């Protein structure tokens, strides 16, 4: 029995599936893609399903295409941070696809969906949009629950951080990429990062060091201010105001290479971060701006 496949529906449905599964892969690897990259990955995932309409390939060709398409979709969605993180993201994306295919086939076998067929290791199921949406949501929920119960992936590489405060260079800081860090500068729109004040040592300009010390001691900025402004941040302890300044020529070097920004916002906290293994944290807003 032949199945009629509508090309626009096929692409749209698989774009949404790819988008959510890439979000799930980002959750499981601790490195969620940006909105724009996620859209690009969803488009790549949608067009990769056109292999379903092609003549059957040899089995080795089917395996090669599925592996290469998974790598291409993953590369479209995630920024490059090294071979091992990339392969881990691709593996999780492939696993979530296999899980979704298994769930849909199982539901069809229970008589709750339409017929299904495969070609070139791609699965097409004539099921209702509600059933398919429920299956995709279920797979994504599994990824969320996995992260909820087992926590985010822990070990992530550190980046070498350098920047200028005024004319004073700050070097030798260790920065950690944290997908949960979403602070942005509402005044300048520049990407922001959080730096532990104790890690600065003698690198702070004297006037700035005095202004920051006075703020953390009294809760008020001195008259001159040294260019310090206050930015609202949310932490586990609640919302609060932290002092921030504009840095120039910020450089990050780590997995995948090195990047430089002409300016960024440096937010200071009073205490050392975690157990002191790193001096600063930054999120995707800064990383994807490089």
C-alpha cells in the first residue's frame, strides 16, 4: 500500500522535532544551543529527512548517511568547542532520535496510530499531529527528568580570560562556561560575565578597587564611582545588585580556539566562586558573541 507524503508537512513536522531534540541534546550535554543556532539545526534536521523519498541505498550507505546527517545537524546547532564535546552532542542527538522512533513505532503497534514504514533507516508514521506531538514532548520530558534527577554534566573545560580595565591589563583568570548564567547588561547591551573580586589580586586600578571595596562594605557607591554601575542579578540567595564596569579587549581562549570582543561587562561578586577552581563564569550570550 502506497503512502501519500506531503512535502511541506514532512519538512515542518521534522523541523519541530529536530528543534526539540537538539534542545534535549543540549540539556544532556550541559551546552544548550542559542535560539538562532537551534533554528539552523532544526532546518538541517528537516531537510535530512528527504532521504526518506530517495531510492533505497545499500545498507552501508544508509548507515553512512544517517551518521553524517546527525553530525551535520549537530554541527549546525552547536558552536564548536572541541571534538569530544561535539561527538557527545551528536551521540545524544542520535540517541534521542532513536528513542523517538521507538516510541512512535510502539504507539502505532498498539493500534493508536496509522501505518508506518521505513526507508533508508528513516521512519515515516501516518499518525495524528497530536499523537506525534505527545511522543516528541515525552522524549523531551525524559531528557528534562534525566537532568533533574542526575544533575547537569559536571566537568567542563576552563577558559583563559584576559581583558583591560582602563589601561590596566588583567591576565591569568580561569573562566567556566555555565549554561545557567543568563545575566546581560541592560544599559549597554554588551555581553556580561561574573568575576570573583578576590581573584583580581593587584590587577584592579587603585580607584576602582577602592570603589568596589566601599560598595561591598557599605552598600553604597562612592561619589566618583570610577565608572561602576549596579546590575540586578538573581542567585540562589535571591535577587540583588552587583557592581559592574565595562572592560575592553576581552579575550577567551579554550576548546575550539580563541576569540576577542572589543568590550564586555564585568560584574563583580564579593566571594570566591565555588571551591576556587575558577575565577569567573560566563554564559552563552558572551560565548556566541565571540
